[in-house]
C-alpha cells in the first residue's frame, strides 16, 4: 500500500498540475479507505471478547461497505464475514417445555451443550474473519493471538451473563411461558403477636 501511494505521488509531480490534482484525489480516497478498514479492524479486535456491545455489532455490519470493491484479500474478508453472519443467524433454538412446566434436566443439559458448541464454533469463525482482515491490512497476527490474546476482566463477563439471565427471564414472563414465583413469609415473632385463647375477650353470659 505504501509503495503504491509513493508511486502515485511521483507520477503526480511529473505529470503536471491538472493530472496531479486528480492523482491527489485518488491518493486521498485510498488513504481514507485504509483508515476506515484499520478503524473497523481495531474495533473488532478490541471487542472480540465482548461481542454484545454495540460497537462490535456496528463494526460487523460495516464490513460489506468498508471492504467492498477491493482486491482478492478484501473479497476473502467479505466471504469470511458471510460465513460468520450465517452462523450468527443459526443460534440453537430453545426446546419447548410442556405447558406450565420448566425444561426437564435432560432437555436443559442438551440445550446447554448445543449452546456451548455454537459458542465455540462462533469463536473459531470470528478468529478466521479477523485473520483475513489482518492479512488484508498487512498485519501479521497468528490465530492463537487473535483467539486468546484479548483481556477481559472477570467482572465484565459476570455482568454480561447476569444481564443475559435477567433479559431471558423477563422475556419468558412477558410471553407467559413463566410466572413470577411468590412466597408468603410471615414476619418474625408472628406467633407471639397473635392473641392467645386465654387473652381473647370472653363473651359475657347473658342475664
């Protein structure tokens, strides 16, 4: 990329003012394209362990625009993104339980295994996408670094998981598939506050 820009600059100097202006515009477009690709790649790299944040999702949806119209390396990025997008649209469907009942232990275990398998494959496909983007930008990263090189504090993961559980629980309540459990608990010493039979007022015998 640097060699191409240098060559265009030399041609612009030799060719004259009018052609130089046109070549300068081309140089600016190439530089802007490179900056956009670089920013998108850095965004995905910095959020690859926090894939639910808006910045990560927005960056993914800009790949088709930012990497369109390029050479074979950019086409490889588009193909890798298409594979990853197709995978993201095929999240394991949650099995349905009998009316008014929760999932059985076997159903829950099977569903969890499917989700874990989907998540593992998701990481592998995203790593491949990042590798293709790095290659397009002339960065040299091995796949182990792309896959395991990110640092995410434990608290981030716990917070994200808790938010996911809350969203799922509220969704099930609103859809009517689950109800909010209510337990009636008597206050402490409730028995002591109840009037005993001896303390209760006695009816006076009628005269």
